[in-house]
């Protein structure tokens, strides 16, 4: 199944590739800084990316630690926050994150058939 990603302006590289580059450079840095071994990075990526609170203090500390300079505006943060809050709303039994976790588990199980 193909999905359309509507870019607002031209940039080098495809969006999924650019996201992969960010993950890859962080993985290299974690190994270089002796925070994790390659096999630990592999396990983290193979067994799922964990849920995180994008706007919480933890994310800010990580970005500061990585010397990641952002020029995000309050408007940008609110736009992203509003989108995800509307897409993954809180339900009767709490956050729908458990539904996403279940989907992720089932998808990863499906992928193991091809290893």
C-alpha cells in the first residue's frame, strides 16, 4: 500500500529516509559515546520504539544533551501537539496508546516470519 506525503517545500531526500538518517546518526553517537553497544541498538530498534512524551522535560533534556539546537516556535509545537492529541485521544480506559502497542506487537510478530 502506498501513501502520499504532501511536502510543503522541496528538500533533499525522502521524508522516511531523512527520519532514518536521524535515527542512524543517533545510533552511531550512542555507540561512539559508549552509551550502548551495537547489539543494544539493534535490540532497541528490533523490539520497538517506545512511547515518549514529545513535549515533556525528558525530551528537552535529551535534545539539550545532544546539542540539538531547535528553532521550533510555540506555533509549531502546538500544531504538532494538536494533531497527535486529536489522532490519539484519551478514551474511557485512559490513553489509546495500548491499542497502538498491541498493533505494534502484532506487526512485529508478523515481521519475525521473514527473518
